[in-house]
């Protein structure tokens, strides 16, 4: 687990279509944007993988049924931070060729990305969280800042995020493009050629 001093922490925002590259402190995030709170149940993509292995061998850690939790998160909307960087909305980002938003993390090489619509849509609910259940985020839960992506597998809710990069393609990491973190219909027995 990275041990990041909250006083020294900086979140970098850069990439395709960004008009103003930003370097924000935790204090900047707390003072420049309204605090938002959401309750989210997060589940690991490998939850119940051990049961699936009894039917047919899968890839990744053989999780049981316990890789799921619910918490109340406090922080700022990702879309608000991206607006400060000059990406005003999803339509403008599309015009500029932005298709993905990458989350790069202090525990390199970990990194994931989500689609532009989820990140920037006017109803976007992606949170840059600095609190969990009304308390400052603990180190093991991603302090000083993590991403919470409601409705997506837990792997997309990246911990220890230190850089947000807008791009035309998904980030190239095992956690994004690897087979273990994909969900497929039961009739698919092999990795498809195109995972984009």
C-alpha cells in the first residue's frame, strides 16, 4: 500500500482535449468544489470465481463470495474537476476525440479507465473520494484519494489515484485489457479478438 502524505499529495489532470493541465492538492479539491456524498455497493469482478472454477477453470484470483461491500463516500464529482481543466461536457469531449478517462495510481503499474460518457455525462456519478463513512479515507481504502465508479466492477474504483488522463483509447494495463477483469456471457468460451 502506498503511504502518501496528504499534505504533499497532488492530483494531475492532463491529456487529450484538456485546455488547462491541473495539479490539485487535497485542500484544492475540498475548497474548489462542492462536497458530494453517495452510497455505493462495490463488488470485485472475481467475486464467486471459485464457484465458477468448479464448472470451468477461469483466470485470476479464486475469490469466494466475500468480495463485496457498501459504504458512503464523500468527495467531488469527476466531471466537475474535468470541467475545471476545460472539458465542459461529454459532447465537447467527443468533438475533441476523447473516448476514455484513465486513472493512474501510485501503486504502479495499476491503472484503469472508463468511457467518456460515464466520466463526463451530465448525470455522471463518478466520485473522487476523500472520505468513507464520514471519516477521512484510510490508507488501505485508497487515501488520500480514490475513484468510486458506481455500477462498474470494483476494479474501476481505483485507489491511490494520482493522475487523470483523458485519451482516445483505453489504458493499456492488465486490469483494463486483461481477460480476468472482463465479464462475458456464458456462451463465450474464449477470449474475443477485439476487447475494445
